[in-house]
């Protein structure tokens, strides 16, 4: 197996970074940051997550953030969707890409999306259907493949199953 001819880098800070902030970041500030990064040439983003506001209050403005982003040529606005409701909301908001997430460890998956890995995977079929019908690209990510904060080392067989 050789090296790829090209790689694509995706900026996930607007989702992964913002969700960690305790104090609410104004929607306009989030939009300004994404637009600034896009203006600097970044074209692939994971800007938010369509999750319950109770779960992550910082991202309660997901649809407004997506709506406020300047659509530079070649810009792809992605969002994490943990379930069918998130996918429906993301589709209505006009994202270019939905991102499914599953963890390689049960404890992390339970902590992250409050489901077993099996339940997460079973729910993906509905999300795939929603994305397909809306003609929205879909990507799946796997967390903690190199180690889990709860379980430590992750067996490679859990990653490849």
C-alpha cells in the first residue's frame, strides 16, 4: 500500500472546540470565526453538532450557525449528527455533509452519545436514509481508536469489526 496522492484536512474546531467552552459563545462570534477561517482558504469544516441543547448547550444554535456561514466556492459545511433527529435538523439547516460518530469503546460511546455501540450502529441506517434522500454527503468517524480515557488501550479488533 502506497501513500495517497493527496490528503484533505478538515477543520473541526468550531464543533469540537466550541463544545468544550463553559461560557456561551455568541452565535455571531461562531459565524465570524468560521467565515474568517473560510476566507483564509479552509474549505472543509465540521462547524457544529445537531444534538440536544440539554446535552451540549453551547451548540443549541447549530441551525443559525449553518445559516450564517458565507458559502465560499468549494466550501463544505459539515455537522455531527448523533441520531435521526439530528440528521433531520441538519438537513433542514442546509449542511453539505453529515458526520456519524461511533466510539471504539463501549464506555466512551455510552458517555459520548448515551448508547451502546450496537445501538449507535443500528441507528445509522435511518441517518443514511435521511442523508441520501436529502442528497447530503455522509461521513462516519470513529473515536478513541488509539486509546480510551475510560478503558485505556483499545483492542484493534474492536476498531476493525
